[in-house]
C-alpha cells in the first residue's frame, strides 16, 4: 500500500531560493550557487560536496546539487541526491514529482510512472486534482514513451478535464489514438489542438501521418506541404511527402524529394531506405538494392529484410 504523501503547493520546494530554506551560513554553498548561476556546473559540484560535508542533513543543499547534476546530464547522481532528500523529507509530493521528471528525462519511464502514481494516488479533493493535474500529463508522457497508449490516453484525458484549452495535451492524446488505430479520434484531437496551436508543423505532420495511414493521400500531402511551408528543413515531412507522391503514382516527384533529403542528410539510413522503396515501386531494382545496402551500412537495420527478400547481389 502506498504511503500517504505530503501535499504542499506544487513546486514550492523548487521555487524557494536555497538561502530562504536554510539556517546559518555556508560559504561553499554560496560559491556553488554563484557557479550555478554562471552555468559553470563543473566548478559548482566540488563546492556542493564541501557544503554537504558542513551540513549533511540539509535536504535543500542536496536538492540544489541534484538540479545541477540533472543540468549536466548526470542522472544517476541526481537521483541519488533526490533519494536522500526523500529520506530527510519522506513522501514530499514536490520531490517525488521532480524525481519522476528526472527519471523520465533519463529514460527510466517505469520508475517515473511509479513516482507519479504515488502522488496521484494521494489526490483526494477536486482542488488537489486541479493543482496537481500536470502530474497526470507527466505520467501520460511516460506511458507514451513506452508505448502504453491506453494509459497515456486515460491520463491525458484526466489532464484535459481540468485544462481543456491545452493544445499540447490534445496533440499528445491524438498521437496515442493514432498508434491505437483509432484514427478518427486522433483527427478529432488534432482538430482541437489546432485551435490552440495554430501554425504548428509538428501537429500538421502528425495529422498527415494519420491521413496517410487511412489512405487519404491527397489530405496527407496537403498536411505535409503546409508543415514544410512553416519549416522548409523539416526532413521527416519531406520523406513522408515523397511516400505520399509514390502512393499517388507520382514516384518521380517522390524521388526528387528523397534525393534532396539524402543529399542534405548523407548519414540518414532511413532516408536511403525510403528512397529504395520508391525506386522499387518504379521497378528500378539496382538503385533500390543499392540504397537498402547503404541504409544497412549506415545502421538502419530495418532495411535488412528488404535486402534479404528482394535483392540478389549477383543481379545488380
């Protein structure tokens, strides 16, 4: 059974300056904070070590060091400090939330979900559920990243119930609907998202993917073209537009786009793989197999199956 946690205003611990949370004076800590403000994290860490030696049971010092480790991408050290903070201040919601965010950033999604769930399990009143609604959003993102799409949809719905004008939430839920094969629901969420996120190339691209998957290639092409108007260097949109041209029996147009992508991204195995698929649709076996071979050499292993199934090395 999960322990009862201490629900204080979200982010209170994160917002208070450290000198407002501690008593006494700690010279190494003062220097460490100066280095953090200067973004000289390497110099800050030894000073934090000295500060902890002076006051080893001060959770605020350890929390500041945890934030610094996170900024450096040193997630294990950050989490170690956060665990110590939780020993000193057990079940403090803001600490659990921050720890979950660090775990998510480090790709430790199962652990993040566990920490977020501990907070959510203690939300009883409507006011608490409103104030801590962002935790539902964070847990939804963690679910999404490990392809737990029903759970992502459920959590994002809980968040949207409290913040119905958040376009990013509709977009994220739409992605999960797409991967669940619920394409109409995905399009509905993308439409709602567009109300709050106008002129968003990522949203247009996602809607294009759904239209493409539904076989609505003309609509998909419109979405990809609009995305490229907003960001002419949007590589994935160019690739998908090339596929849509091929699906519309205009492979020459698709190849023109893929040539541009490969030229601009010579290390992209995925781009060569897709160009190989379009070459194959034009019965240009030699070019297709060459692209797939190069895609494998560049580390795109998915191209191996095409090589094995369609290409005989003696023939090209």
